[in-house]
C-alpha cells in the first residue's frame, strides 16, 4: 500500500482537530500555546504534502520554513508574556486573568 496525499491530509486534519480542541478546552496558557503549535504543524504538513503531490516545486517548502520560523518566534514571545503574567498575577490560568478584560 502506497502512502498518498489522502493519508497526509488525514494526519494533518487529525493534528488540526487536536490543536483546535486543545485551544478550546485548556485554561492553562501553556496548554493553549501547545494547541496553537499543533495547528501550525498541521498547516505545515499540508503545505509539504500539496507541494510534493500536486505542485512539485519548492513553494510548499518555503512556506513551511516560514511557518517554522513563525512558530519559534511565537513560542519565544508567548513564553515571555506567560512569565510576565505569572510574575504579576501568580497564576497562568487564562480564566483567572479578569483584570485584562477592562
């Protein structure tokens, strides 16, 4: 049995679904960031799969490298924000940060 485009898209859809479920159900900000990383990885997998099976160029690889750089910078900036929030509020639970609503 050969692994085709459908298999890659199925794995990407499962990754995206798990990432979306994680973002929607987690109250911990680190858990929410992990969900966002799963969503970005699903998008990168789609770019690579379509690049290999449909286009046959390097455009999907360029987009994937851009996604990896974006995910690394997002993780660094978000971790700095989480540490600053913890320093000020002594909690990283997203629903406990009520003073940021106003």
